[in-house]
């Protein structure tokens, strides 16, 4: 499954797939081709029993004793350690906690505190909106001199990095187009100008190898419910480079971030380790589900995962190339594997209705305004045959204009 220009044989690729055994670990509904794992990952089969055990035994019988006997108290660190392996983080540099937005607030506030005398946060106009909203809020909270500066394209980012920039804040893989930044190069360019860097790994963690330590990243955040399969609203995670541990305070100084939380001291003394970025009591049921989902990753070869991701995307693009121009699809995801994540997106008229027609046929992708139909490729449970079939169904829907049925134009709250 290397990246070549040769046409991919789906049946042969499935037979030789080194990851094919992982599919049996997931609950996948019959008759569904699931191409939306970049929004919500599929349910790992073992999660149900693990959560039921936590409810029935740990909570139901052992009650409060389970904070110790089941080690609930260290779930953030335990889940964080499992995530650390697949994002290239140092030991003790990742915790699972809160939401992506809250974690961004923590690390952005901390980064600005570490870089006083500079008043700019640089990001992209096409970044995921919540990241920009949080940055705007932090800038306003700090003072009138701080501001958010947005690049209109990836190639313009280096030109914005000057002596007034405190933080470069980027999402590694763009949520709409699937464009993938060169993490190491941009981090190096920022550091050369004295700028700290925050990476959002929402569309990277679990989709490809990430090397935060090798890139010398300062901070990273990410969610647990996409490629990591932690469940809807699963705990997020954050990374802080060990060189920054204990050097400042993050603003949400909750008791779990205290150096000795169970001393119940009335004065706050922050931990000098990654635990400083914890805040309140962890949501045990959600954290247990996340822990169980992450157990699958202990045996995943990340190089094989990336190779399959590339091949799945290549196959989809190859199949659609045969009819894209004729039927009004324009590829907006880079063809070059090194420039993309694990998704393929197309611009088209009537994109919302086309996606609803696909979903009605059992091909679940998603739509992103104003005109993007987006397909996520999750290597652990997706087959090459499914990708080939999904492309064929898309072709049929476009050729027959099945998408033009009135019911496919009615917009729901989630698209």
C-alpha cells in the first residue's frame, strides 16, 4: 500500500492489509459505509462492557472506594499516556481533560504569559471556528493591545511571523480541505523568531503518526471523539512540552491542578508537572470509555496506519477522477499525500442534498458550508472495497440526480 501512481486493486489491497484484523474490534452497522470517522469515530465493541462494569461494579457496589480501588483518580494521566504514544509526546507530557476549546484556552493563556511583550496571535482564516473564537476571547481578556492576525493561505503564514507575534496557533490538518501543514518546518520557523507554537491535532491524532517531540512543539490540543473513537463528547487532551512544565500558571486553577489536591489547602499551589493543566474532577464514565477505546491503539503500527490512509484516499480520488469533471465535482484536498490528512473533500453545487442522498444510501460522510462534501478515511475499520463502492454510489446519485428529491434539501441542525 505504498504511494504510487498505479491503480489500486481494492480486493488485493484488502487481502494484504496488515490492519484488517482491527475491524472486528468495532461495532459497524450492517449496510453502512462509514466515511465520517473524522467527525465521530465508530464504537469499539469492548467499551460497552467496560462502562457497564464501571456503572454496576465500581460505582454501584464499590461506590466512592473506586477512586482508589479502580484508580479513577488517575484516569486523566492514564488516558493521556496512551494518547502520548501516538502523537509522539514525551512521557508525562499529555493529560486527557475537559474539551478541546477549554484546553485551548488553557494553553493559549499560558503561552501568552510565557511570551510577554508581544501582542499578536497568528492563525488561519480557514482554521476551525472555535479555535478562532477562543483566541479572540483570550486576546480581549488580556487587554486591548493583543489581537488575532489571520493568514488567508498556508503559504502566507511564514511572512506573518515577526517580532510582535507571541503565538502561532494552527490546526495540523484543515477540517474542510484536509490540507496538512508541515509541523516541523513551521514550528522551526516560529521558534527562530521567538514565537511559541500551539498545534490542534483534532484531525491528526489517530489518523497518522505525529511527532510533537521531534518537532519541538510547545503545546498541542485535540479531541477524543474523532479518530480516537472515544465516543460523542469524549474527553479532549492537551500536550505541554516538558521544558514549559512549572514555568507559569494556566488560568483555570482548579483543585486537580494543585500540587497536593487532597491536602485541601485554601491557597493554590500549582503542580509543576502536566497535572497543572487539570482543573476539576474528571468525568469518570466518559473517561473510562475513552480509556477502553485507547486500549486498541496499544497494538497499532502507526506507519502501517498512515500507509493505509494514503492508499484509501488515493483509491477514492482515482475512482472519482473518472467522473468528477463531468458531474461537477472539484477536488479541494491536495493530491500529494504529504500535504493531506486522512480525508478527501470536494466542492460542488447542491453539496448538502448530495450528502443527504448518500447517507440515505448508507454512505455516511458530511457536509461543510458553503459547498464541501467531506469524506473521512479511518484505517482501523474501513476496507478498500467499501471505498470503491462508496465512489460508485456517489457516481450513481450524481448521474441520476437522485439528490434532487425534496427530502434531501431539508436542513437539520447537524449536517
